């Protein structure tokens, strides 16, 4: 099928960008300002969905703007992998925008205009990355996302916020940038292009195995948003941000941009054949497995709920990487759809953490005994999302983990099947006690203050919990897109 030339990829990015500008212009009119993000999110999602029929049919939507260097264009190309990321990020922006208004108003947070402007800018950068036609365009939006989210990380402007923000920049724009620049320069030197190619841009290269291996690991660690150990420390440090930001960082835009970039490298820069031939897949699988298990152990030891969720995110992201590098078609499908499964479930969990804090001021798991009786909708949604993270049917997490487990068996790598099973047990060990304490333990006498659900906060988290179940029952859309990536 011939590519469809359309301005819609640029429009999707522009909607979010214009939303950020509108928020700044309406800083003195709070009601109108707070309407901008939800309306822009709906418009962006509509534009993204309008391109889905073409992509589901096996086609692409393209737009080339201008040439930067010979063989390097600033260009957009909407394909199956990009559509997975764009659908998830644009859909969840709608509920995140509503949740953010409720959260920021209830806590009377300062600098709300800056917050909403940076939030919208982040989604514009995420959409640009999803639709990038080549490595050059992808890295431009990857770095733009780091810059847009930095003010969100240090939002509280206290010592803890500045410290978390510094670590965020050091990892995502310091250490990673040098690795990415080296990888881009070497790729252009080897291939004379930075375009994404089905089967791999470097697949037919005559470069030495040593050089290609160096380039591969420069990408793997350069895209530090994927949080593969040891490039993970920025993620727990970013927990100093307000909870809506944590949801953005850990479920929608930032971390998904990281694993999305890694998948682009595996599928469209190196290609599965070259990754297999250089034994890079098995090496990466062991690194991802180490990250999965160690981050789960860290999560198990954290009493602060957001910190527990942060280390859970580090672990869950490596499921996506593991699925891609196992190189069996079933495992690759599992890795790709886990982008959506994790997003729907993890954003619910962070929304719940924010709801608990808004309603009661509580942050620690040890303080949540009996809170489920006061916040039944919040803790019910938390339980559903926890089941998805563990991989219990009929939730979204079950579907992706089923494909990952089946893919490990198909690849003949039973060691990684064991990793998946052990990590699911660890997931249960650090998620289920939260729900048990909330619903079945007696509330402490001194904590019996007025605690109630906040509608603008509760409605979005119930919605995302429902999405986690709906994807588990009707995974067809994301499965079709995943099949299109590996076809």
C-alpha cells in the first residue's frame, strides 16, 4: 500500500503545542485555562484515531517537511508501532488532564499555569516521537520531552525538588546525550541515512560486529528513559513531582518514550536478524531480566507508595524490552502490547496514590489500614490495576504477560519464563498487601479524620481501571497493531 501523505501527524503535535500556548495566555482566567487541556486532548485523540484505519490496513501516513542534511529529513511517518504509542498517550491525556485539574485545585498548588503548559508540551513531544520517521526527528522530540518535563519534576521548588530535578537532567540529558550523539553519528557514518527501515537500517551493513555492538549499547543506554539498569536512578528521584506528573512520567509519556525508542532500534535500525546474529538479543534479555527482578525487590522494600510504584515501573518497562529482544514473534507481540497494558494499569495506580494523598494526606503503605472503607472507589480501582500488574485475567496485564510467557517458551528460553513467573509473584507481594490493609485491617483511632472521594480525581481513576479490564477482554486493536510491527 502506498503511503498516505497527510498533515494530520503535524496537526496532532500542533494541537498539544497550541494548548500549551493557550494555557499561558489564559493564566488570569483559571476556568478557561483549565478547560484547554481536556479539550485539546480530545482533539488530539480524534486526530490520532482518524489515522488508525490506514495503519490497521497495513499502510502508513507520512509528511516530510524539510531536509536537514543529505539523507536526513525532518519528517513524520505514522506506522503500527507509532500508532500504539500515540493511541495510548493521546487517550490517557484526556483522563490525566481532568485528573490534574481536580488534584491541583484541591491542593491549591502553586504555578498551575506553568504546570499545565509544561504538561501539554510534554504530550506534544511524545506525539512527535511517536510519529518520527527517522532517528534524527525521534531524538529531537526525545530531548524536547526531557526539557518539557523538567519544570514538572522540580514543581515544588524545594530542596528535594531541585535535587530530583538535577538527577533527572543528569541522566536524561547528560549521560544519555553523549551516548545518543555517538550512536547517531556512527549510524549515519555506516548507513548514510537515519531513516527507519523495515527489517533494519543496518541489517545489510558490512561494519564490524564490534562497531555495531558499540552502537547498539550506545542506543540502549542513551535512551535512558527506558530505565534499564543502571540507567534507572532518575525515575525514583522524579517522585518528588506532583502525582499527576508521576502518572505522566511513569505511565504515559516519558518512560513509554524510552521503551518505544528501544523498540525502534531493535526493529527498524538493527532489525531482528542482525540483533540475533550479533547475540545482542540474549545479552539484552539478561540485562532486562536483572532489571525486572532487582527493581521488584526494591519495590517490595519501599513503604512510600509512590516510591513502590516507581520501582514497579522500572521493572515493568523491562518486560517490554525483554519481549522485543527474545525475538520470537509471540514475545515481540507481548512486549509491544505491554506498552498499553502497563500504561492503563500504572496510571490508575498513580491516580489512586494521588487520590489517597488528596483525601487523607497519607503517603505510606503502613498508614493505609482501613482507608478502603473511606475511599472505596479509589481502592477498588487500585485493586483492579494491581491485578493487571500481576497478570490476572481478565485484565490487560494478563494478555501481555501471556504472550511474553508463550514467547519465552517459543524462543526456547525457559530461564526467562522463570523470570516472568518470579516477577509476577513479587508483583503480588508488593501490591496485594496495600489492598489487604485498606479493606481488611482496622483503621487506627488517631487517623479517623474526614476522608472522602474527590469527584474530579476519582472519576478519571475509575475510568482508567475500566480501560485496564476492557483491554484484557478486547485486546484486538493493539494485537492487530503489534502484528503489523513484526509482519
